């Protein structure tokens, strides 16, 4: 089989977390090889994941946008988005933003309630 990748991948054994559905859904994975352009992901069982998602590699403190290139039942090959395409924030930051947005909405409702004429 001829290698078609522009940049060779390095073997890895890194824990990863993919996030999709506006970062409301997450799934653990194992990053088995990786380069700056892509990676091979392995899952604990048969999974169904979207064609595009964010992946966080905890040990490296990295978060990247990924696109599926190929997939099998328990594995997937992905390419990473070009830097100008990436507008990814950490999963923790996304959760905190959702919490603050919910808090702001609750406060807005409370102010409207208190402003009503009696």
C-alpha cells in the first residue's frame, strides 16, 4: 500500500475527547497516530460520530477541529482543520460559556419580572 499522506504520522498512545452537537455531546477515544495534519482515532466499541467535530488531546493541552476522512466500526481517520478554519475553544470554556449564558437569561427574566407594574 502506498503512503498518501503529505506528512508522516508518529505513533502515539494518547487519550482524547471528541465533542460534537455544539459541544453538548462528548466521547472518549484513543489517538493511535498523529501528525500536524491528522490522526487515527480508536474507540472502545462501535460508535457513530459526525463528519466534523472538535477533539481535545488532554496530555498535550490541544484542541483541534477534525473532519472524518475514513471510518470503520471502532476506528476513524481524521484531518485537522487549517489554522484559519479553527475557532476552537476548550471544552471547559464552552461549558462555562453555556453556564454564564443560562445565568444571564435567568437574570434577564428576573429583571423583567421585577419591572412589571403591580
